[in-house]
C-alpha cells in the first residue's frame, strides 16, 4: 500500500500494481474480494480487500479493510537487515 494517492498512481503507471492478476489503470475501483499485488523491490506484497472504505483512511485503519495475504515465500525474498 502507498502513503499517498499520488504515489499509488505513479506506481500503477509504472506497472507495479495488479488487481486479480491484471495490470490496472489508476482509475480502477477496488471491490470486496479483490486481491491486489504490489511490487516493492524484489517482493510482491498481496492484500485481499475485506470491504471497501467509503473514503480515504489512515494507515492504522488499513487492516480493517484489507488483509495481508503475502506468501511466506515472497517474504523470504526480503533483504536481511
């Protein structure tokens, strides 16, 4: 997920965001049950939409609307710190 709508739109235009395994446009609406995948570095993070918020929400509320379904195999690709 991204901190701002501008950042999210830029990443979509760069081809780093998929919904239900399809590249999307910035105007794509996300619905309940959709699985979004975001590439950040070598990792593809995935979230399943539990419900769509009626307006923008802060980062603390994201778990209310989306569940992290990133596979353990993807997380193993993360660079060790």
